[in-house]
């Protein structure tokens, strides 16, 4: 009981932190100021070991969004995890996860960022394997090992920065190792944000409880890589080919995730693939050079994606822990509040006018229309937008427009105060945050003048896609190689798992046969046994033939005497 009271008070403290962080963020934005607190540890020759905390608009606003979503997720988990025996353990793990994320947000020193970075990876592994099963364990190992690749690149960055004598990104200047440092930072961000070819862990992480997914896939783990790239973006722009690389990786990730989501029927995996697609949009924006828009989309996406996951958790409870959208239907009749909130999150994801996603996604598309990138890049971006509309409308169809195929004894209804209230809070964020941020702080400095044809081009593409998917009802896909290719993220899943271990296993099998069961066995125990057997047999033959021994001794001494006489 005492732990429940502690977590009931945590809602209040989360709300206070949200008010303080957001108020301070806009105060720092209006004054265009930055506060840096530094505690000096010790210095070794020219290298200074210190701990720093940075307070600026970027860190405070993102920290406010993180604690706001954490407050809603903790309230939601009160209902969703009510039957769990180790509920307090789960709550403490979520708290530690939020602490690690804020540690990474407010610390500009890479040596200290590594603590928050590894904290996210470690706690995410524990949360993913919370439901103890082989599926959860495999998903947790895939997530942990993939993120360890990013940890290696971050460690390499720290090692290279020893030449600078400090690890604070605010004071890094151009030097002879800048290209290597920026490449390691880019690869570390790609692994944490699940970009190609490190994308397979994100859908697998859906084995975690839904409150964890709402936190991990909205504002914490998956956005840590994007946030790291935003922090180091002034350095990344000094290396010419990195922006093109980011644009290509983001475009391909968005295209792959959107196309795979069309053929997926697991509710949580559809939302995970949509998260992967939007992460591709953020990386693509960094490749365009518009860091402000990438950060803007990071904030709006965190709000409507957290709402999406909370609604998904409510629906999963309504349908007795079923996640297959084909068994659902007619939800407007049974869950009106959840249905309205799901509609808000889906429309915000598609970029419907005046919702959160509209203000960031539409501006990103307009930026690429006036940029000097190739026509193929524009095609990739529009194809990703079309795929987003396709799987969103398919999701709408299965949830609301078709009849329910579930059993009549399934419970259908909104799940009480601890589900409805956080959904309503996140829905308000999904509706008003884009408009508020765009007018207050993201009034983008570049005024875009587009002809009417280009201005309406995006909406024409989205509208045509919407009516096309309505005309073609969702179809069944046969289990063939094409379906396996799509569902495995363009073979990313087998490449990240089986292909990684197949060669070491084959090499180990060959070594086992050639060495352990071959030469090592022959020269080792079997060889010693055979030599000992032959020597013992020879000794026995001498023992049983004394005349032979006498003749051998006479021959030995005769030959010895002969040689001594010579």
C-alpha cells in the first residue's frame, strides 16, 4: 500500500515538473539565453573531467513533454497493470527509465550522456522481458544487442574527443578528427532510433507491456538517437556527405516502415511501424538541414503517438488481450471516448489540418519541394506519406467501419478514470500542441512561397490515397515470399538475427569437427592413450621374453664398446 501512495503522489510531482519545465523553456526562448552549470571533478594534464547540466529551450521543452507523457502513462498503468503482482517493481523501472532519459536530455557532456544512454538500454531490456517468455527474451536480447552497437560508436566518439580535452558538445571545434567523430555520432543515433539497417528491434520491442510501449515509442528510447543528432547537428553540417546520408537513410526507413505496416494486422506492431516511419521523417528533416522542424516533429509526434498507444492498450483490454485488428470492429458503439481519441491520433499521424502532425509534416514536405534535392527524394517522401494514409485508413476500417468478429462475451467499454483521463490529456496535446508551438516558438524563419499547384500537391496526394484505399477494401495476403519479405522489414529481421549468428555457428561447427573431434582429440587424449598403449605393450613384450632382453643388452653393450674403442 505504501508504494501505491508513493506513485499516486508521483502524478502531482510530474505535473509540477511539466509546468516548471515548459514555463522555463518559453522564458529561455523569449530571452534567447542558455544556462550551463558545471562541477569540476579533476584534471589530468590537458583533459578536464567535469559534470555539466544545460538549461536551454531545447532541453527544457523536451523534458517537459517527457514528464507530461510519463504522468499520463503512469496513470494509465494504474488500470492496465492493476492485476500484476509485482506492480511496484514495474513502476520503479518506469521511473528509472524516465530518469535516464532526463539525464540524457539535460547533460551536455558525452561522458555523462553515456550513463543515461546505457541506462535507457539496460532498463528497456528489463522492461521488454517483463512478461517472462521466450518471445519477450528474444525481443529483449535483439533490442539490447542492437543498441550495444550504438554504444560502441558513442564510446569511440568519447575516445576520439580525448584529443579535444573535453566532452561538452557546446565547445567542440573543427579539428582533424571531426569527420570520424561525426560519423560515429550519426551511427550511434541511427541505432538508437532504429534506422536502416538497425530497424528490426523496434517492432520486436512490442513484447513489452503497453504502458512501456507508450513511453518507449513516443518520447524516450526511440527519440534519444534523434535528440543526440539534434544536439550535434552544428558539427554534422560541417561534414558534406553526412546530410545526404541522413536524408537517404531517413527516406528508406520511412518507405520501408510504411510499406510493411500496410500488410500488418497486429495492432501494436502497426503503431510501432508508424513510429519507425515518423522517425524516418525526423532523420530526413535533419538531412534537409532543418533541425528546428525535426525537433518540432519530435515533440508533436511524441504526444499523438503516446495517445495512440494508450488507446491501443485500452482496446486490448476490451478485447481480452487480443491484438489482432481483424477481430475488432464497430468500436464507436462500445467505446466512444477511446474511439474519438484514436481518431484524433490517426488524423494527427496522417497530417490532418489543424492537428499536431499537420504543422510539422506539411512544413517538412514544403521544404523539400523548394530544396535542391533530387526528384527521386521527393518521390520517396510522397510514397511514405501515401503509405501512412494507407495503413491509417486500414486501421480505421478494421476498428470502426466493419462489423465486430469477436466473441460476444468480450468486455467492450471505456476502462474507467485512470484510462479516460490520460487519454483526454494526450488528446488535448494532439489537437492543440502543433498550433501552439508553431505560433509561439516554431514560427519558422524561412517564408515559403509556393505556387498554388505545389501548395495543394500534398493534399491532392493524401486525398487520392484516402479514397483509393476506401475503394479497395483491405485484402487478404497469402503467405508467400513477398509477404515474408514485407513482414520481416525487407529481410531486416533475419539479417539482424539469423545472418548475424549463422557464420559464427558454422565456423564453430567446423572447428568442433576439425579440432575438438579431430586434431585436438588425436594429439590429445586419444594420442596419449595410443602412445601409452604401444609403450606398455612393448614393455610387456620385453617382460615375457627374457632371452630377447638379454640379447638386446649384449647387443647394446657390444655396440657401445665398439664405438668407445674407435
